[in-house]
């Protein structure tokens, strides 16, 4: 699996996150992207779900804000 995102995510700013399941040929994959505070990681700031499918080649570029 590959996840690509900026090193620094700014609250209130729009950022792109890329998720890919390489060499995968199974059924649909539901992926939950969680953004937490740093460094404690004790508070969830954002949560977004995406689905990787054969139709999108098991990859997606999604916007988070």
C-alpha cells in the first residue's frame, strides 16, 4: 500500500492525499484516512473514507480539509 501526503498539513487548508493498493487484484477496499494532532496523536482532527476499486485502478487522489 502507498500513502502520499504533504509532510505538514495545515488546519483549514485544502491538501491532497494519494492512496494506492499496488499489485492488488481483489475486491473493493474501504480505506479510512485519519488525521490526528501531533505529536501526542490523542485527538482526531479529520476522518475521511474512500473506496479503492478496479474501476479506479485501486488508487485515488482525494482532497482533505
